[in-house]
């Protein structure tokens, strides 16, 4: 397993909670880290700009206090997601704040993040970059990222179309850093499967939307428990980048989920505006194909404990079958 020191002996289960637009806030991140998985949030969730520093200070303070009073607990580090795109006019400001407070892990999206890598490495931080194919993975590796997040078919939000069986094995041919796997991972059995394929960590998003600490509309949480993989639509209309979305939420926004136009990706906008009247991450609900396994909305602590039990069971089953 290729894990940086910051992640060694700090995880109850090899999981990174992915940054969820709008949904991920301090409450969710803190709960995830206390439960022993990496919690993360998009920097752009913290609005206006000064709120980012407030969130980081709160997360660091509460986790330090919890660790001090629970020295035997595994408390995971947290991560902040930076959208590396020309339309994100906050990028450099937000990264300066992260550097000032030495955020342990920076998750980057879209453009290969050379300047972000340099800034994070200046204080010992690690950078994980999300990719959907080998071409993007090689570009990111050339920039010196510490880990690659392989966003495969079935992942919620922005996602690729490749099978994890293909992408993980190809990337491991040229990259010896940390590999995170994303795509329909909703329980401990799926986490174990990711490791069996060769990943070091599972990257889990949609499952944490349906938790008590998630900043999601109750109707959103209910929908994740009601629908299944057949209700997921793959489209680039809402942000310019292809992703998976819950079809009923698209219909509720007045659109036909089975007849969506293709967006012009050159007009992507990750700034204060958006691509259309319906703000994609507010009115259109991103979700992965693994929602068929979601049937409740527990606390993060209870969910992670359940996933750990499933993970341990999966390991035992694998060892028995492989022996």
C-alpha cells in the first residue's frame, strides 16, 4: 500500500470522503475525520471568501481537541478541494489560505495543478488529483502529484466512463504514488473490492449525502434512498463536464432527462455564476450508480462503523475463497 505518512495509522478504514458541492461543510468533514476516514470539502463551498479560513480553523481546532481527549482514537486528516479552472477566480486566494493553515491534503480537479503542487509541497502537504483517463493521469503525474483519484464509470457528480479494472491496472504501470478509486462505492464490500483491484484508498461520495451531518436538502437524502442505478443520467449539460445525476431531479427542474442537449465545455463556469438558470449542484442532484445500496440516513459515525464491519467481512470472505 502506497500511503503517505499523514494517512498511515490514522484511518479506521481506507476511505476518503469526496468533496461534495454544497453538501460538504464543517459538520460533515469533522464527523468523517472523527470516524477515522478523510473528510473533505470544496473550497468554493465556503462563501464568501473569508468563510474558508473560518472553516479551516474550526475543523483543525475541533479535531485537535477531539484527539487530545481521545488519544486512542484514529482521527483522520482533512482535505480541501480546489477547482483548477480559469473561471475559478478564487483559486489563488483559496490556496494561499490553505497554505497559511497547512491543510494536510489538497484535492485538485480539472487542469493539471503545477502551482498547487508547489504550494502544498512547500509546507509538506499532499496533492491528490482526480482524473477520468490515462491521458489525464499521465499529465497530472508529470506535475508531481502525490496521488491520483481515478474517477471511473458510475461515480457521482463529475465522472468518467472507464471500467476500474482497466484504469487502475493501466495507471499502476507508470504511477507509483497513492491511487484512489471512485465509482459506485457505497459500502465496505465495495471498499474491499477497490483495494483488491490495486487501489490504496476508496473515494466515496454519494453515500455520505444521506447522513445526518450532510448539508443536503431532506428531499435529496430521501431520493437517494428511493431510487436506484436505473435512475441515473450521464450528462455534461449542467457544468460542461460529464457527470452522473439523479433523473427525477432533472425532471423536477423542468427538463427532460431522456432528451438533454450537449453543453459547450468551453463555457464552463466555476465562479460565482453558472452555466444556466438551474444551478447544477443546488437544483440538479448529482449521484453515483451505487445508490441502490442506500436505504437510510444514519450518523457518519454509525455509517463508518458499519462500513468497517462490512470491510472486515469482505476481507475474510476473500481470504477464504482465495485459499
